[in-house]
C-alpha cells in the first residue's frame, strides 16, 4: 500500500536528486523508498556485507567500524 509523504528539503538538493533520478531511469519516490528500506533494514550492526567479507584480511579496519555509517556518508557526499 502506497502512502503519500510530504517532505521539506532544500530546493537545490531536490533539483539535484530529480536530475540524478532521471539520469538513472528511476523516480525520486523510488530513490527515497529504496534509501528508507536500506536505512531501516533489520540486521546486526556487526554483520559484514558480502562485498566487505571478500576483502576481510586485506584491509585492517578498526573494531568499531560501522560499514552502514561509512557507506551512507560516501553516498550522501556523492549524490547530495
């Protein structure tokens, strides 16, 4: 069931997000929904993604490394 959501976001960010959505063949609603799904997925904070598991041992990460936090920061700096 879809529900309408009203957000208040800086116009420049909305314009860039719309452009990104158009260039990737998706709607802004799809982008936001996918982000919210990723953000709210229930999984262990200590569980590593398959991509990260492949390089375990090749890279020394701090014990308190938060993969989701780091990924979110990179994606936000790249796309917003």
